[in-house]
């Protein structure tokens, strides 16, 4: 090849580096030169020579990226669309350069340089992505590309894996469950430690029956960007019918409650509108697809998200609640979907305040009208017998009616009850509904809440509810009294007496007539008539039973549950400082305490809830019944034990441990032994500690959550209990208990950051925790825990920089280092010495001279004299040199900030984003009960660089350097110019040599 030709190729590459050059013109010129050549081998050689200069640059320099784009455009320009007729006659030379370039890239993908591997995968990705839909590539080359990219998706460097994953996008077969690309994608989604790799896979994986579950799982990823993209993919590529009801609800529930605003926005702007479009913008159909009876609050949250984009009343009511002229939905047209829509719309408008007042008047009628409407509907809810409850059709119908009634009751909160007449009518209707025998138990609590909400005075609330409870518990019942035999005999005697009188009067009448005493005869005749009339009345008087009204006490479970539910709601609404009034005391004595021993478990449970709530209002009541609550926590059914445990925890949170003892202090260190005999406090803490080992999952979780609250509030200070909670968090037995793990994960972060005293408690619990793990038998689940990971957790929790308000004086890491050194010297040959030495090297130990520093140096020197392991020697020497001041830089913290369990981030390989190959994630981590915990401190500069680059990887992040003087603006500009990569000088130097 001539020098001119060489210059043309090199000149094309030089011009391609500049963004302002027309690459299409460069491609056309170079292609014309290529086509005219008979021997293309020299052209190929020169082209590759120029290309290699770009391929050895790993950083995303603009000049290099422009060259890569130019090469791709040039190679793709040889592709010609092939029709069916031309398929056989296609010129082999048309794609020869493309095939040549692909063969070169495939030969280079195993290069030692990670920069070359990255550029190879990038070029293949861009080449395949730039080809037309009907482009054809030789089957052999296509197979080689597939095999090479399958290898590169396991590369050590994330950027290489990203480009390899993108390159395989057109090589996947979503309908084939055995497709190697699909399998590789699913493996990367599940296990890759780099968030950008997971994002790349999400962007190109084809949704199918096999991949949908993996895509869905990324909506719970630890990284915000991954979650956001997962929702976008589901919105754009997945039909709502392809998702189960549980998946739809989960997407909305977690998406709309996500901690990241960007994720919430994607759900509002992308996912919900996409689902609506697929359902012809029918909101009620969308609600039907969510099964609102079982996820009402999530559906309301979704509706509020949709309403936030509505601008007019028509938009708000479109395809929703169809109100008649009364501003009501006809009773026969009520469904779960439209009544929920109505309620959500009213709540959304009411939340706007004065701005939505006018609109709310168009959505709701007058309070009195709505109250009658609600009363008429609840009266129609049938009361099923035990036999009818066995019929699932009837049971489902009643449950639907109860749900609709529940939504209508919630609408009471949107009514304007400031007008006295409407307010009184609403109160009267609510009272009547509470007294209705067919009012379902599930609606009692909400009815009481709305009634109590309208009444603003505590005493009035208590009085009204006590009257309702009295009328419900002791209703007025008509009593029928039967006529006894004595009454009958009395009547017969009266009749006989009247008969005798009549006969005597008649006899006397005859005598008077015979004596012609007509005046007396007239009187007798009148008396006889009166006696006859009285006798006739007695004979005609029916012998009917007498009826009278009387109060009768009802003790059936349903009545007791209704009364107890009302009582519990009133106690919750009462002011905590009000105390117990005589009315409440009477309810406790007559209703609550007798129900604690009721044979029905539901009645007992509600009675325990009432007793625990009432005890919060009175210390005397708490002291009286605390023993009863303690007995229930150990002896009754699990559900009732949990209710009693909650009451006990609430009592300790409110009043502290002083309620259990006569000591004046409300803070007790439970690790201290003040008396030989166990105190009540120690007995209760021992009981709670035993509950942490309970086989009842709910009881164990409730206990752990209660202890976490008590420790965070400062009611308990116990290193032993903290150690138990840490071990419980790591224990593989609790792997499926997401509530427990989430609670403890949040608690450990907040507790350690709150104060120096809390960090000291964490420090004290370190060695007991590690000893428990080291001494755990092989059959124990604790033996599966990664002890190194636990040690890292304690280092991060006690890091001085983690405190919300940094404290003065000796930091916790200094005292922790002394503890660790003493533990090492206890048994220098123990296998855990290596871990302890590693722990020492990760501590932020103060280098300021002082007695503590000298003591630590002596301990480290003593360890160096006795320890023989090389790893331990290096770690200890590093710390010792740091203390002596020979090493300027302090140990740097790892790069990311995460404190979470594996099951929370949605990936079983959730490790630091910047790990090296030696720390690649292991499959089955979650099953082994291990958690990956990264550090809580990183340099500001590295964080900013990581956020700016979507494709950052661990190899580009430098080690922490000693602090230096901030450069001037001119020095910065000079350094920036040096970083601009230009390949021209390199190519010229090579060409001239």
C-alpha cells in the first residue's frame, strides 16, 4: 500500500476523533477507497493498526468514543438489505469487511488487558445494534460471538460484563427456556454485585414466562436506579394480564411507598398510565384487576397517584363513581370498585383543604342524607347463621356487603359535621347502627372511630359509649308472665260469689213483689242487673299472659366482642393524662376482667387488649394487673400471648422499669447483679430473652421488636440482649421472617448512631457475640454465619464518624482495640486470632499520644512477640506503625454505604459495588444466613465520581491517599487538559518509526 493510502486511513481516524467532523462523509470516502482496492489485506492491516490505539484506552474519553462510533459506522456501511430474491445471489464481498472485523474482535476477547476486552465487547455490541432487522451474519460467526459474550459476562470487570450483556440482546430466544443467553441474564440479575450490570441486563432482557419473575424481583433491588429501570421495563414491555394479582399489588405498594422519589414518579407517570391504556382507560377495570377487597389501602394509594394528575371534576369522576342527582351511588349499583373510587376521590379532595371545599360539595350530599343512606344500607346486610356460613356463595356475598359498608363508613370522615342539625343526625344514626343486631363485628371498630371523632370531649365520649355498651350488653326485653292457678281460683270464687248474690237478690225480689213493696223491688231489680253485668264481664275476661319490659344481660361471644371492641376504641382515643374515671372503672370490673377468663379465645384476646390499654392510663391499675398480664404471656394461646406481650412492652416504654421495682431510677442496667436473688426486672428480662428462642415466629418477632424499642429509648441498657439481637438478625432460622430482619436492620443503624453510650454498649457486646459464634457446635444454625461479616458490622456500628453528634474524648474504637488485644493474648494459638487481627486493622484508632495510646502499643508489641502467623504479624505491625506515627494515612473505609440484609436488597449476591474478583459474590449466601455489610464512611470525592458515571467500576477507584494541599484553579485547568486523550500523537509516532 502507498504512503498516500496509509495517510488516508490514518487521517480518517484522526478526523473521527473530533466530534464536529461529519463521520458519514468520512465513512463514504474511506469506503470508496476500500471498494476500489483489489488487494484489501494491507488496508485491513492498516485499519487494525489505527484501531488498536483506541482499543487500549479503558477510560471513556470523548476522542476514543468518537473513533469507536466511526469504526462501527464504517463496518455497518458494507451491509446491504437482502431480499428473498437476492438472498442466494448476494455478493460475498458486501459483508467481507464486517466479517473480517468481527473475526478480529473474537480473536481479541481473551486479551489480558481489561481495556481491550472492554473495547471488544463494546464494538460487538455497537455493531450488532447498528445492523438492520433483516441483516444476515454467517452462522459460524454468530455462534462464536454468542460463545465469546457468554464468557465475557463473567469477566472480572463490570464494564466488560455490561457491554457483553448488551451485545447478547439480539442473540436471546425468550421462548426457549434452555437459551444460554436467557440463563446468563437471569444469573446476572440474581447474583451480579454491580448495579450497572444489573441495569444493563434489565434494559435488554426480553420479558417472558421464564424471565418475568427475575425482572419483578429487581423492583426490590437495593439500588434506586435498578428499581427505577425495573418499573420502566414492566411498564413498557409487560402486559398487566401477565402479572398475578399479588404481583400487581406488590408493585404498587412498594413502588408508591419507595424511599426514592424517582421510583415513585416512575410508578405514577409510567406504570399506572400504561396499565390504564391497556384497559381502555377504565379505572374501575384497573381496580377490579387489583382485587380491592383484599388490598384497599394500596388501591387508594394508586388512585391518589392518578388523581394527582387530574385537573377538573370531570377528570376526577371519569369512569369512576356515577353519582345520581342526590350525589349518591344508587344502592343497587354499589360495587367494591366504585365505592372505593368514591371514597378515594372524596379523601383526596378533602386533603386539599379550603381549595377542595367546593369540589367536595359536588361529591357528597348533606350529612343527614348520607347518614340515612348509610343506615339503610347497613340494615340490608344479612346476619348469617352457622349453616349459612358454610355456604361459600352466601359468605362471599356478605363479605362484599361488609366491604362496601366499610368504605361508606370511612366516607363519614369526609362529611361536614360543623352544622349542628346534620351532626346530631349523624351521631344518632351511628348509635343506632352500633345497636343493630345485624351490624357485622368487622364494622364496629370503624363506627366507634367515626362516632368518637365527631365528639370532641373525652367525658362525653366515655358517657355516650358507656350508654351504648350498656344498651347492647343489657337490652330491654319484653317479659311475658303466665296466669297462675291462684288467679284462676280467685276468679272462680268471685263468679260464685256474684252468682249467690244474684240468687239472693232474686229471692228477695220475689218476696217484695208478693208484699207489694214495689220501691224495694225496683232497687233489687237494678242491683241484679249490675251483678249480672259484672258476672258477664268476668266470664268474658280472657285468661291472657301479662307482658312487661326488663333488662336482660347478654354474655354470648358476639355481644361481648362488640362491647369490648367499643371499649378498646374509646380507651385508645382518651387523653393519656386523663386517668381512669369511675365509668371506665365500672367497665373494667363488669366487662373487661370477667372477659379475660372467658372460654372464647377471641373474647379473651380483646379483653387483654382492653386491659393493656386501660393500664396505660393508670399506674395503679398497671401495678394491680401486671402479674395477670405476665401470666397470660406464658400460658395462653399464641395470639393472646402476643397481645399481652404488646401490653407489657407498652407499659415498660411508657413508665420504664420502675413500675417493676421500688427503686427510684427508671433506668436499670440488666447486666448488673445487685442482689443474690433475681429481681422482678431480671425475671421479666429473662422471660423476654427466652421468647427470642421461641418456635412461634410471631412471638419471637414481637419480642425482638419490643426489646429494640426499649433499648433505643434507653429503658434497657444490656450488652447481652444486644448480642442476642445481633445473633438473631444473622441467624439463618429467621431468613424468611422479613419483618424481623427489617426491624433489627433499621434498629442497629439508628441505635449505634444515636449516642456515644449506645456505641459503648455495642462495643461491650462484640466479644460475647464473637465467642458465641466461635463456640457454636456444627449442628447449630449459628455455625453457618460468616464471622468476618459480623466483625465488619461491629466495626461500622462503633465507627466514631457514624455518630449523629460526634463526641469528644477517647473514641470507642480505641477501647475496642484494647478489648480485642486482650482477647488475642488469652489464647494466641486460637484460630479466631486471624479474624481479631483483621478487625484491629479496620479500626479507626486515635494516634494522639497519651496513656491509652501507650497501653495499646504495649499490647500490640506483646502480640508481635508471641504470634507466628504472617497475616497476623502484618496486620498488627500496620496498626502499631500507625500508632507510632510512621504511617500517615489512616485505614480507609470501603466505598459504599449499605447496612441491610440480603433478603432486603432482592439479590442473593448483594455485596459492595466496588469489590475485586477475590470478593465476587457466592451463590447461596442468603441460605447460609450471611449478610453483606459495607461501610458507613467514604470520601466525598469518590462518592461524587461514582454518582456521575453510570459505568463506574472498582478498578478506577484509587486507594485513599494522604491529605494534600488543594490545587489552584490554573493547576486544575492544566491537569484537565492532560486528561484529554488524543490518539494522533501515538499514531504519528508509530507511523514515523
